C-alpha cells in the first residue's frame, strides 16, 4: 500500500451453504451483499465441498456430509467474497477423491483458497489476492478434524497425502494426588495398565516419561488415550502442537514479506469448558500468529460467536459464528448418516435426519446470528473496526432459514451486546450505536 492508503477487510465465519442465491429478492440479503462488495477484501470460511456429492463418503463426517454444486461458489464470488479458507472438519467428508473434485471445481471457478491441497506443504501455503488497495495473503488451518483428514508431508523418497493443513494441540489432565491414585486404581481394575505394560514389553510402545506421576488412561496400547498427571488440579491444559505451530508461523512469516496484509484463519471447535470460550491453546496460538506477522487472526468452527481481542494493535476474532447455515437442505446423505441418528439406512430421507438429529441447532438462537467485522487498515495499522449484526432466520421454516440478512434494530442490539460481553474478558470494549458496533481502539 502507498503512504496513507486505506484497506477495508470484511471477515466472516462459516459459509455452510447448500443453495445458490443469485436470484434472491430479499432486500436485507441484497443490502448485506452491498456491504460485502463495498469492502476491498472479503473473507469467509467455506465449510462446504463443491463436488456435487461425488467421492467416497467418509465415516468420520459425524452424520453430516456437506456438499453442493459449484454454483454456490460462483454465487459467493458474485456476492463479493475474495478469499476462501478451506481447512475444516468437513474437508474430507467425501474422502480424498471428493476433496480433489472440490479443489478442481474451485480452480475452475478461479476461487482464491487455502487450507487444503495435494500435500501438507501445498495445504499450508498462503494464497494471494490482488485487491485495488493492496496485496492480501491468507493462510488456513484447522484444529478440529479426524486423523485421516490431515494432509501428509512430502519426503524426497515418498509422496505426500491430500488433505487439510493441521494445527493440532496437546491436552494434559492434572489431578491432585488423591484423585490421581484413585484413577490409577481404576486403570488397574480395568486392566488398562496391564495391557500397557504388555505393549511396552513387546516394544509396541514406550514407557511414560514419569511412570510414578503420569498415567495413560486408554483401553488399548495404540490409542493416543488421555494423559493424566499428578499435580495441582483438577485442571485441563491445552497447548499448540509445536511442529504444526512452527509450520504455520513459517507460512505467516513468508506471507508477511510478500503481501501488504496477512490473514490467518483457524477452524477450531475446541472450548474452555463453556462453548463460547476458546480453548487455551487457541489463545496462545492466535497471539503467536500476530507476533509472527499476521494482521488479522480469525476463527470459525463452534457455530456461534466468541469474543474479540485486540492484541498488539491487531484483531483476533475467536469465532465469527455462522454466515450461512444451510445444513438442513443437503440433497442426499450416505447410509452411515441415517444409522448414526438411529434411522433406517435404506428408507430414510434427509428430512428425516434433520427432524431427528442435530436438534440443538434448531432450538438455540445464537447459532443463527453473527456480527461481521469490517477492519480498516491505514498504512498497515488498524484504525477502525466496526461490527455489522446479521441474522439467519431462526424460527423460520426450514426452506427459509440459514440464509443471512441484515439484522433489524432489536436483534442487532441484542447480538452486539452479546459480542461485547464475550469480548470483555479480553479487555476489548465495543460501543453500540444505531445497529452498528465499534471496537474502541487505543
């Protein structure tokens, strides 16, 4: 950017979108599209595969296989979106072959995407968008995913594996001595410890670093299990996986030298007990990304808003909730989905699944609203951050809910007040005026 030049960046959470919308007549959706188009750069997390249900359905999809026509990708670009994060727990709902078809569709549409690729190196690299106000880089990763979804690294003597860019984390459970000894007795009674010692004896696994004060609570020797430690407790501690962290920070540092502005995205369901609070490792990871050179860190995944932090003058959005939430209008589902929701896998329909499953989403308004931040940067510094409240039709009939529109005054005030309350713990103050929020900077 030249001296004194400004750049406006709109960020959003999950675009879980199944239906084309270019022919909409909804004035509030059209007004929202005008806002999206009015920014120099608009970003979203595309939690949808544009492969038209083709590929091999994965068992790990959790009963919800997400797919749509490439037309919805074209419509998102028509609406003004420029950058698409792709690393999320649905990236391989249709296996590796389904992911490759999705990548092919995005490439044919000219979508600027990151977070998935033909190898880990490919999935972790930045994507660039040439906006009228400057060059923007975006990197995408996920902490919430099945093990089989993680992309594999290239070696000089072996190829990689298609998948997503990971940001794993490590969890430790701490217990006071009395509870720790009780848990060890339970592990002995269930023969867990006997199986582990046998696995050590036949050299299928290694002893723990501190056998006296560490316990692996697991029913089999090859499982990761739950690691318990004797100490102050009870407490759960999560920390970023160091090798994944180093890779993602290296991508940020590279992008920092190649772009005017860098966006780092993570798809992270994990919470600190309460679902609207980010897990400790997410906070540590996000701040490390800012320290490495990211201008914006944005998260998605829990399908609801979390707080905002201004860290070293740069924004961290710990979750931006849902922008589109059309999971109920997928056209077909594999037999596994019906079996998971205890329905007949041969005669059930998607409508049956959504009548009987995922009901927590149906009954709670906070899954059907969000606030979109618009960040203004001047000479690389954040100089303004406004929030636009959005609703997704909570309580409307199924064919009409899940699509975003500008919130009315009453809903907008409630949504912004909720985001302000969630941001308090990070020392972030939000002023609310005429259905818009403004983060107090400086």
